[in-house]
C-alpha cells in the first residue's frame, strides 16, 4: 500500500502523456476537456483549483507510478493523490507544491517516475510541471492558440 506519497503527483503525472511543448492540438484538447470546463466554473485563479484540474484531467488515464522502488497502477495512485492533496496542501503555489511533493518520497532518495502505456518512463515532477505550464497558457489566453 502506498503511504502518504506525493502521489498527488501521480494524478497530475498523467499529464506526462502530453509531455513536450504545447501545440495547437494540445490546447484544443485542454479547452474541450470536461476538466477544463469544471476548472473555469471554480475560482480558476486559485492554485488549488489548478491541482484539482490536473487530477480531473487524467482521471481515466492508463499509467504507472514508481514510488520508492515499487510500481503502482493509476487507480491506486489517483486515490492516494487525492488523500495526499487534502491532507498536505497549504495554500502554496501549484508549481511549488509539485516541486516539493513529486520528486522524491519524503525522507527517501529514490526519484518518483511515471511510466506511460507506450513504456516511456519520465520523472513525474517534470511531467507535472509541463502540464501545469500548458494549463496556465490556455487559461491566460482563452481565445488564442499558440
């Protein structure tokens, strides 16, 4: 069983599926997603709302998270991530939260990784930061595709 892992990461990590630079298709995909519609209905300028968006966006994605040397499936990771966010979020910027909680498990040396269905493996923190950047770009320019 996963401890209170920065598995919040996991949820967001799914964003890794969109790793790379945001293209027009990514922007349209974000804007058309149910998660983005919900994000817009919430107080979308809050940092917590951004973190919730990242979890909602990839709720049904297929991925695995390597935490402290063991691999966990998406369902377990998402469940733990929601609990972790509820218990550990302290009104800090989303970027800071991701940097603090998604690189290494607290008190451990091993890096947290995400494995996608195509067997690509990446550092979870990097994937989440990329997806957060995409969200910020889309939210800042709702009618513009870069």
